């Protein structure tokens, strides 16, 4: 008897869970508890600290999970992702659970209809009302209409169980239509109200929000949220959520997962991180980066990620800057050569500019540079926010580097041009310099200035930095020596005629050293003054430069108490950011 009742409960189309519990209570009576087993599903160590630091760093953290709503909320609070004070306050946090979308009064009205004709009539009138209210799409209206027509066509000869099933199906379809209309109305109210701090939605509600008609509204609501938790989400919905945010916000998305159901999300993100855990290696194998535990993301993002962001940004803007400094002097020469196409540099030296003379110092900066140590980066997670706010690389930053390049190119060209050419007599023997000698001096000054710029931008100066700057200048001396003395050695090289004997003439002229000192000082003084101004009054003074100053003081204290360590290999640049 009990088994028959339990089977009916498991096959019920309405309130199945409640009916199964009622059937279970009938047999779970008078039992004596002997023991119990459970599977512990606890969080890894350091998850809460990692998520908290990510939020402090300005990273918007979303949780896409297959758990139930209440379970997901508890996990969010356990990991510091969701502030417990937000729960229950509709102005701060809204929870959209599909099972609770239908108003209680409407749900009772639907469930209370027992007559077949009355149900069909009520469902048809409700369909019309929903259509007028704009709560349903054409596809949803068509689906509900098909349910009504199917119900009306039930033959009397059908069994009672089948008629009850048809009746329950029509009620569920009607109830879902009411839920969708009610949910869309709630979303409109949220959109018009003040921005939320947190949003919790289940998979069915998320499917509606990810529809093309609702996607922009969904993005608008979640844009200002500190936390978004999506529950009962399928793997396809995880990937679609990431793609929707990337499409409408243009944000850089990081997908983190540890199971096979996270692969779609990881591959849809700009960067995917797979955690190697108990759920297999699928997420680990399809990711861009793999870690063993979630807490390792803290160092990967806040230290190595921020360093790399800053390094790459410096390298990108420097590549444009150094070519502006090199190319513009030739453009300035056009004003005096009637734009005849006359060259300022020897071709062989000019072609080696990016390969030999300016390549190695910026390479070292792009690989080794660190503004603060990893420990300070982890202790000050808000430093990461400067990359999020595009303070390292943006159109504004690029234009400032370009303007600086134009200024330095003007100084590098016009000072030597008027000091050594243009009717000047700079040599002790009373002869003036020809165009190629002036071009060789300008080219040398360009190399010195752009390599000096690398030195000013480096925050982590090591012996490698000094060595490769010396290597770059050494390459210039070697190439200039070969081309200057090639004719004397009986060699015929490209540029050897134009630069014949120029190196020794340059180095033996006192004016050359005076011009070099003046040009390098004038070109780089602006950078030093600007960095001093930003350190004293700039927007980075409160956190970024404060962290640098604290670390320098700590390093000074260590030097005063210890004679060993890496103080000979490492030096922080006082010039600052």
C-alpha cells in the first residue's frame, strides 16, 4: 500500500517534492537511528581571502554554480563574496527564484480550478491579459495556446490519470506564463530603482535575462553590482553569461572552474584558469592557466598579473615613443632641405636602431621589472585596480608619451643642428661639420636619450639593466668604429663613405660632449620633474607611491641590519612611476 502511494508521489506533475516527503513520513515512523554517513563538501583553504582581495582590487566577481539558491547564498557568505547584511534588504540585494515568481494569490487561483471547462476558459482569458500586458513573447503565447487547444481536445475515453496529467500540464504552463510576466515586471522595477549591491538569480530566470530582448537590461542591472550569484546554471548558460557580458560591456573576463561543466565558461572567457581538483582534469586541460588550488590565484593575479600588465603597457607605449624620437628629426630636416627626401641617418645604422641599439634595455624591463615586491602587492590588493582603471595603458597615456617623444625629438635635432651645422664652426681646426656628421651626432643622442628613458621607467634596476644599456651603447660604438674606419682598413661597406673618420672627429671635439650633456639633461629633466610632481601631488600618491615608499623604508631598514642579501643585485628606482 505504501509503495503504491510512493510511486504516485514520484510521478506527480505538481508539488512532487512535497508529496514524496509526505509519503516518506508515513514509513519513517517508529524507527531507531543507528548511524549516518555524509559527504563533506567544504571550501579549500584561502578561498575567502582570495575573493576578498579580488573585490578590493576592483575585480567584479560572479559565481555561476549548479547549486540551489539557498546553498549558493550560504557559499557566497562563507567566501566573503556576499555581505550577510545585504540579505533581506531589497534595496541592496534581490533574489530571483523561479519557483517563487508566481504571486501567491494567482497560484492559489490556478490550483483551485477543478472544472475542465472553467480551466480552459480561465487560461484563455489569462493568455489575452498577458499578451496585453506585454509579458509574453509570440513564442510563449503560441506555446500556451497549444496547451489550451490540446487540453480542449481531450477525449472522454481517456483515463482519469491522463486527464489529470493534461490538467496539471496546462496549469504548469499557465503558472510559468504568470511567473514570466511577474518576473519581467520585477526586473523593470529593479532597473528603475537605485543600483543594487548584489543580485541572486536561478537558472530559469537567468535564461530569460540572457535573451536578446532582455540582455541589455540584465547587463545594466549587474554593471553596478558588487556581487552576482547565478544558481542552478547549466554549462551552456555559464558560457552564454560570459559571452553576453563581454559583448555588451567590452570587459576582459576571467573564467575559473574545476569541473567538466565549467569548460564552456572557461573557453568563452578572455583568459581561462582551470583548477586541478577532485572533479577531474577537463577544466584543467582546456584552460590557459592551471593551478592546483583556488588560493594560488591570489598571487597569480595580484602579483604576477599586475606586474605583467604594467610591463606590457610600458613596452607598448615605449615602442611608439622611441620611434617617434628617431623618425621626427628626419622630418624636421625636411624644413631645411625643401622636403627633397635628403636622409639624415646612414641606412645601415638606421636599420639597426630597433635591432641592436634599443632592443635589449626594454626587453629587460618587459621581463624583470617590478614596481613593488610580491609581498607588498599581496598586502595592498588595491594596487591592481590601477590596471583595471587603465592607468597603465590608455589613449591618454599613449598621447602623453607621444607628446614627450615630440619634445625630445625636437631637442635632439635642433640643438646639434645649430651647434654643429647651419654656418656653425664647432671644430678646433676651423672647419664646420657636414650633414652626415650632424646626423651621426643626432643619432647618437637619440640612442642615449631613449635608453635613459628606459632607466627612468624601470622600478627594478638590476645589474642586467646596467649591463644591457652598456651593450646597446657598445653596439653603437662598434658599428660607428667599423663604418668610420672601413675605408682606412680597405673595406667598402654601406655608409663607410659618408661616415669616413667621423667617430674620432666627434669624440675629439669638446662641443660634442657639451652638446651631449645639455641635450640628455634637457630631454630627460622633464621626465624627472613630471615624476616628482606626480609623486607629490598626483592621483597615485595615496596608495601606489605610498606602497613604494613603505617598501623602500623596509628595504633601508634591512640594509642597516644586514650586510648580506641581494642588495647588490637589486635597486629600487627613486624616480617612481
